């Protein structure tokens, strides 16, 4: 795949069917864009429930063939000019008229059959204008808004129907949650309360990340009340107020130290964490490798990246890159060998062992 010089060569590499999984997005200087929900997926007998234990005494339960790449959900060069996947259903990867037919996707291929906030919010922003310059496009990625039109948000109808006056000890907290505009930036003073409340709901109901796609189901009002009480108690205990900005709560760890960070569960700039010391919330996963590329007719004109690696000290300048991560500041990269060697911190050759 990395050695491909055009789409045909890239596709030929994929057709080897040697990758077990991965959503793949491709773009090149010829204005080709491509998305495939890739995987080495067996063709199974639909008579069996493969989410349960399958008896080993039936030969027709054994798969012997795999889906080819042509049979997997994919989109190439849609007329609307974009492809996208945010770990949601591969049946929605572009505009409606160009999507891969949903009836051709077997259920065990479409394991995340639905949409999440990241997909919804991206499309909401994308359809606002016909074209984006490079800077405008980059800004889409770091959006921190939770859309009220997602299945997840709509499933919170019980929360929004609670009568605040019936619970005077948390009346203000309920009102804040019901009026929240979905903004989860560093200065927002309701986003933390919402995040902690939903964390408690997920914990009490036994939900995982799939709730961001499927919704939370019929959660009793009593569960929301307990969740709000716990979230309010936490914020008051550690931060003195239920109106605590996210900047006081969210941190990530690097070499044993906590550093302020940004992000939000299921936002386009995602961040998922767990409780740490002194009322802080330590990130455990979120953005991995952010990569922006601007093409001209010769190839990649501009490459900018953001690497949030937290535990591996890769070079002497890692502290500088940490500050860039905290500010969501991108680093320009180059494919020019001479420039790379000139700026390199260390050099080595994998075929030449280091002398002791």
C-alpha cells in the first residue's frame, strides 16, 4: 500500500485480502478519493448465530471462503466530493445517492449499525458550504460540539422531561443539563457536569461505547437523578461548583505528570478518560494519529500531523511536541529526504548494527 504510486496499484495491494480489519480512506493528486470498510471476513452460514457459541459437530458451520474486496462496503469518487467514517455504519460513508447499498451489507459486517455524534457533527458542518479551504477543513476536526440530532442525544428524552422543581437539592444541575447547548470547549461550564452525569448513567446501566450509536434505551428517571447527584457531589467536592469548566477537569498523563488537555467523549476531537487524583480526569484514549494532506498536481503539497503519543519518549524534543499537543497545534512534515536528514535528531540504518 505504501509503495503504490496510483489508485490502481493501491487497490491491487488491497485485493491481496491480507488485512484482518481497518477502515481505509485513500486520496491522491488525481483527485481520487476512496473509502472501504476493509477486512478479511469469512462468508458464514446465516443459519447460525455467530455471536453465541457454535457447535463444532456441524461441517456447514465451518467457513471456507472470504468476501473479496469488491464485495465489501466501499465508495469511490462520489459526486458530492467527500468520504467519511467515524467508527459508525459503513452504509453511510458519503452523500445518500452514492452510498454502498445497505441491503448488501451482512449484519456481522455492519457491527456498528448506526451513527454517532462524530459522523453527525461532521456532516452538519460539511453541508453548510460548498467548498472549504485548507484551514477551514482542519477546523472541522477539532470541533467540540455534541449534536442534539444524534440517536444518542434523542434517547435522553427522560432526562429532558424531569421536572427540576421536584428535586430542589439538584434543581440547578438539572436545569443546566436541560439547557446545555452541546458546546464542550475548555471554557464551557456545563459540559463537565453532563460528561460526569452520563458516565454515571453508563456505569449504572452497564453501557459501553456502543451507546453513542444505539442510544441509552429506556433509562428510569431515578437513574438520572442518582447520576446527577453523584456528578454534582464530585464537582463540588473537588472544584467547589457544579459549573466547572472542562479546562479544570481534563488532563492527560505523560511520564507520570498530568497536563491540561482538551476533548470530549464522541466529539470530533474525542477524549475518553477515568478519574485520577484531586478531581482530575485522566485521558485513556481518544485521538490517535491526526494527518492532514493538501495535494497539488505533483503530489502532497502540505502535510501536517498531530501525534498524541503519551508513554514513549521518542526524541529529545518530546516536551515541545507535548505542548503542541496540548494546544492542538499541528506540525508540518516533509517528504523531501534532504530536508528530513538536515532536521533529523538521530540517524540509524536498520541493516547496519550499532557498534558497541
